């Protein structure tokens, strides 16, 4: 990225091969940023062409990297900062879900989830925050979830990882806002992406609902909140926002029961 036109700000977006991450990358490109996109799967190599369709003046590059490893996060940051270019914004988005009964789900899969959804978030946010504080400016967008607000039966480790991300984002915001760095969290609800297929939740009511949000809408609201410097935003439809409001009012027990009925394996039958 060192050959880019440095008059444009520069953003790094992880988990950008599809879904919300891809739409976030499009928002950054359309919003005047040059962009480096990252993901583990090979589809990431086709994303620069998609972003150039959105904004032909953008300089866009891609790196295929496993962010569930420390080496992968370091490789991404080294690529982003090669040539000395400053990173103006980072969207810490790459993540994965695991659905099913806790006693039945794979421990290996859930430890991988923690590596990607928790450890890599801390690692990348640390690298970005240190660089941005040194310069006295920057923006960090952290993907949380509506699952951070309510108990998540049958997604126990995923829900816990998103509660961690939400707490991390809001804590960092207080630490960094006086140093010129904006930290914004966004909380999507069920969204029309590959998440439920990858999390093995296609046989659940949640996975089969037709009331999933549009990833482009989610990304647009998240990007707008970041640019406005907001603390956090619940993204998606009015229904999702009402769910978030209800989570602030109802006790955990009925919330857990309702969520469990939606996420229980086989509940779609």
C-alpha cells in the first residue's frame, strides 16, 4: 500500500471476503478511503475488483491471512504499514460462530473461535491503538453483536466472545478518546450472511428466519456511526433495534429462554 495516494485516508478491514465485512470494505472505499482487506479464504483475492467497482479512485489491496494466529495478525499489520503509511481506521471484524449444545460442540472449534473472536481482536486493536495514539488520531470499529446483550444458549462461547468484544470496545473508548482515537462498537442481530451455515445452525429457528437483516444496511449504519464518532450502534432493522431495547429492560431468565428457543438445534423442524 506504500504506493497509494496518501491524500486519501487508509483503512484495514478484516473478515472482508463476504457478508458484513465485505460491505464494510465497500463503505470505506465509497467513503473516501484506500483499503486493505483481509480474510483467510481465497475469495478475498477477488474483493479489490469489487471495491474498485464501487470507487474507481480507491487504492485497494488484499491479504489472505489466518487471523486466528498471532503470526497472521502480525503479517496483516506488517503488510498494512509497509512503506511507512499510517493506518487511519481499522475495522476489527473477522469472526466465527459455533452453534449447538455446549456438552456436544467441539472444544477445538470453540478454542479456535476464542482465538479469532477474542485473542485476535485484542492483538489487532493493540497494534492499531498504539500506532494511532502515537499520531494523535485514528478510528477503530469493533464488531460486537446483539448476542453481547443477552444470554446465548446454544451459542454460549460465541455469545461470551461478543460480550468480551463489546466490553473491550467501550473500555478502550474511554481510554483513548482524549488521545484522539475514536472507538465504536456495532451490534448486529441475525443478518443474511453465511454465519448460520458456518456455525452449523441451519436447522434452528434463528438460522431459518426470513427476518434477517441486510448486510449492506448493517455495514452502512456501522460506518456512519464510526464517522460520527459514536460510542456504539445497534445496526439493522427496527425489529433488531427493538430487541436491543427489550434486552435493556427484561431480566436474563426470560431472555435466555427466548434465545434458547430460537437457537436450539432442530428447532426449525
